[in-house]
């Protein structure tokens, strides 16, 4: 008896992810879920240097600024509610000091430029096609920073606008690193604050635009799509796979989607190492009844030996 409709995925033919890979992630909060998995298994990765970006125009702008090495200045930040903010960054970067915010923004530009140059894979998670336009400056913002709603207009990007933005993202990345692989996915998080129908329309625009992009890109451009959203909506069609807010995928769902991603993108030779890393990570969390016992001291010694053996093969792995 089949209790699910399974979305088939298979290992990609080339440029698979292994422990020599350098991964950069941009996008919605699901990009952070993936990054946590990469961190747990000790893959080299960095994610969202300017914080979470939900819509493609915000991601495009960040990457454009990184590629062109934008220098942030006083005109790019504003003071509100006792903090300095930037419309192009998440609130987690906001500071009480304007100078500190500018220093951090410009440091992130340099850091991300270097990571993109070194990257083997860039994973972009698209959350929504809904955007907010700041009326005073007539600009689409990445984050409203809880300013009054009356200062913004809400707009839905058309399929063609999303497509143009995605096309620009790929072109910008390839301008400094032609060999990197770009993987698009649509976040399984439902943006129900926009409305049920509006969320479906938004996701449809994103999915249609990605597939339009892939249909027009040649194979040597190394652009791909991974069906995170479809797996959540089809294979995990049950509220037991959501957190209490009934919007975000829970830990079980994230792990399920990660395992499907692993089937598709993680090289077979890396999976053995992943098992070793996982066991070491679990052993590091072990809490002994008696930390001074001979048995525990032997356990610690063996654990350290396993760590050193693994690190001799992969110096970038740090526990």
C-alpha cells in the first residue's frame, strides 16, 4: 500500500557536492535550514550575509552590490526606533551605531565577493513574489524594519519580472565564477500573511519563472532546480510535518527534504564521511554519569582520535 506520492530525484551527473565544495546560500529562512544541515555535517558553506531575503529582487540586488563591490554610506541607512537600519539587510544586522552598521555592511560585501569567487555551488531559495515598495524613494525593499505600513505599497512580481531577476542573478554570479553551479529552489514555507490564494499565486510565479529560466539556459550554464516546495506540498501533505504555526516545516520535514537533497546533490564518496561526522557530533553531545571514570576517559580518547583522523583527511572540518 502506498501512503505517499513520491517525487523522484536522482544524483546529478556532474559537479556534485563533496567535502572540497564551497557552498554559498541566499534567500529565505529555508536557506538557513539547509545551511544548518551543511554546518552539522561540516561542509564549507556561508549563508545570507545580509540576512534573510524573501523575494528575488532583494537577492538580485544583494548579489549585484557584491559583484560590483558597492561601498555603503550614510545615504544607505536610516534611524528608526533607536536603531540604524538598511532597507537592503535584515534587522539582525541593525545597530545602535550607524558607523558599526556601515562597517559590517561593507565587510559583508568583501567577504561575500570572495566566497562567490571560490564557490562551487550557489543555492538560492526563493520565498515569495510579493514585494514592498518604499513610497518616499520609490524603491523595492528587502526588509520593512517594522516601519508603518502606510509608507509602503505591496506589489506582486509578474512571472516575467521574476524571470528577469533570476536571469540577472545567474549572469552576475557567472561574471566572476563561470564554473560554479547555481541551484534554485522554492521555499516550502507558506507566506499565509499574504493570504492563502495570494501565497499560491506567488509560489506559482516563482516556479514558472525558474522553469522558464532553465528552459532558456544551456546545459553548460549549470543552473538547476531542486523541488523543496513540491516535496513539502506533495510527499509531506500532512500538518504533522509543520511547526505549531502550521506554516513552517518542522524538524522532521526539514530532515526529510534534506535527505532528498542529499540523494540528488551529495556525492556518494562524501556520504561515508557524513556518517563519520554525524557519529562524532552525536558523541560530542554525550553527557557522562561520571566524567572522571576510566570508561569515560577512554571514550574521550577514542573520540579525539577519530576527530584527528578525519581532520587529517579534511583540514577544513573543525569540531
